[in-house]
C-alpha cells in the first residue's frame, strides 16, 4: 500500500515538473516576439516608396513587395505568388523592415549590385526572367531599375 502512494506521489511530481518545463519556452518565445516587434517598430526605412517585382518563368511565378510611407504612416504588402503567400499590414511591414534593415541607400543610380543585394535580402533566386525596382527616397529622388533576361 505504501509503495502505491509513493508511486502516485512520484507520478504527480513528474507531471508537475514536465508541465513547468513546457511553460518556460512559451514565455521566452513571447518575450522574443515582443522584443523583435518593438525593434521593428522603431526602425525607419530610408524610402518614401519601394516597389520590388521579380518574375520567374510564367506570369504567375511572381514575387512583389511594396512599401509606402506618407505623413508618418507606413503601409506594406508582400505577395509571393509562387508559394501562395500574402502578407498585409503590420505583418508585411515587419517582414519588409527585417529584410531591408541592413540595406544601404542606393547610389545615384540603381545598379545590378544593389538589385542583387535586394534579391539576397528577400532570399530570392537571381535566375529571374524580369525584374523591376522602383524607389523614391526620403528627399523625393526617384530611382528605377528594370532588366529582362
């Protein structure tokens, strides 16, 4: 009889310990998400407008990213037609800011080197059919790059 009580007590203790371990990673995850979100909200991109479109093969194999900033309000949209992914609003803004955070401001003219940096930032293949990048900097300067292969 005494063995059953000890076995039951050990089982309860193990259950409690395993429950505590499963809660801890969730707390760390939520804290990490809150930190990354607040860091993203503080970052400002050096663009008034950015539109980035890459086509692979067929017309439906398209990746598009758009960012707009006007009167202190930011908007973003990402459409990955190849993988059926669409980000809008805060989610798209967070994704864009994370990808563009380390990008430099383009030089006087958009060139292939800068476009390759964009492709790398978005983790896209450089074996595209067509690419178009339109940027409007904070000072109102517009820059465009288009290329067909």
